[in-house]
C-alpha cells in the first residue's frame, strides 16, 4: 500500500528544482527501487511506481504548475460518485534506462495499467463493499480477436528484426538494444489491417466491473485487480487495474490506522460522580463506556476491539483495533432555580477540600510568578 507523499519529497528534491535536477534524481531513485533490482519486494515495487508517478507529473510544465498550486486535486484525480478519477500509469523508466537494459517497451505489447479512485464512507470501509466500476478502456477487438489483421488474412514476421521485435546497434563500448523501428517492437507486420481496430488489435469500449473491497481499507489503500487494465496490443496480455481508496470525513469519528477516535460531550455531573455513556459504533452496535468519577475534560477512555478491522496483506481481516473516546465535560447553560441553589451550595462547600488540584496548582504558579516580579 502506498501513502500519499508529496511528489517533491518522493523525488528528494526542493520545490524550486529545475528539470535537470528532477530528471537526475529520478534516474538515481528509479535504479535503486526498480523491481528488477528488488525481486519479490512489494514495498520496493510500490516505491518505484510512486516515484514514476511523481516524475511523470513534475516533468510536464502544465501538470507541475497545477500540482504546485492545488496539489493532487489540481491533476483531476479526485474520486466520488459520478466523478471517478481514472487514468493510466506511465512507465517512464523505459525512456531513460531502456537503451542500457534492453527492456524498454516490451515487444509483448502488454496493456497499460489503469488507476481508479474510489471514494468510500467509514461505514463502508468498516464492513467492506461490492463496488461497481464503470470505465472506458482499450479492450480486445472482437472482429479480429486482437490479432489486428482483417479476418481471413495473415500476419507476417517483421523482416527488419526477423520477428524479434528489437534491433541491436553498437555505440562505443556499449551494445544498445532498441525496439524495432519498423514493427515498433511487435515482431510482426500486418499487410491488411482490421477495419474495426485498424491494426491495433483493440478498441475503446465501456466496461462495467464488480470488485469486492475488503473490510479495513484505509485512506490511500491501493488494491490491485490483475488483468483488468487495458488490453494488450495484438492479443498480448492485459495490464492491471489499481483502485485507490479515498475515505470521506466522518461526522463523529477520526481514524489512525485501526484506531477510531471520537470526542464525546459528557455532563458535569456524570464526569464528577461517574457513570456510563453509549457511543454508536460503525458496526451499528452501541459501545457502553464507563466514565470514572472525577473525570476531567480531555481524558481518553479506551474500548478494546471496537475500532476498525485490521487489513492484512492478503486482504483478509485480522482482528480489530480500539475505540478511543476523548471526554469533553459540558457545563449546563440553562439552570433552573433549584439547580442554581444546589450549585451555589456546592460552591460554598468546595473551598479547602482539595477537589481541584489542577486549579490549585495553576494559581500557585501564578502566585510564585508575581512574587518573583515584586522582589
């Protein structure tokens, strides 16, 4: 899971960095975090994708200006009902390092990975949900079954690269491998292209997808749906779909990982005498909380196991966090005559009883401060 880190921070650059500095920093970090150098390391892969996403934005003058002014909101990636952010990841590592590694855009023509921003409520994140995603994607052409050639015709091997999809050339002491300029890495040429897809093997099409979002997802959680990205070129494999979760603010609760926080008003009598309060949970069951006698404003009371589900790497629930209640002692604003009489009677009895240690300590400090000023 990736976190929403500032793009400049990801690239380890100042906001005033010029294009050359950004590019140099990206090259250095991309080499360090590239999946080929960190096989099987999911965190390194996520870091590499985040770095690539950051550079893809900051290398473009218009995108960078929008990001500098409005953050990610200025890039049109916000989610929500009727306003899902949706777009492709740019694998810009190939542009810089493909000439040395020979990787570049793979001749397989694998489809592009896609991003979908999904907005959810706390309640939905607590219980999980089935999300219906409506997208416009590049899908396999049904006329030619993704071959790119008109039905009944054949696809021929490229004579320039002999079907390899790449050509080699020597530059000084280096042997440089590049995508074939004739077939653009496909290894094949199509003498008679399909009338529907014009040889691409895929067409733009509306797609509806049902995805089960597991319980416990947090703001910024990334969910990978394998094979649901864009179709590959000429029958090659499809890319993946990445769903990024954004949680709507809640009227009562705030969240830190699996811990839920809520600020709850408590009457002055309950705080003084002790008692119980009930707080509605996200599971639609009330949590009963004991308030000890003498509770002060700001006191935090913890209820074990009534927080958010703990989401593991495999998407399964592994227990629950805690619910933390912060007490806010509320003073009554409308007193009856009898209530006022009782409070006045209490006020006459409170002096000298040691019932207000914080107040006594404060005024002791004030007295000491004035003594120092007058000495």
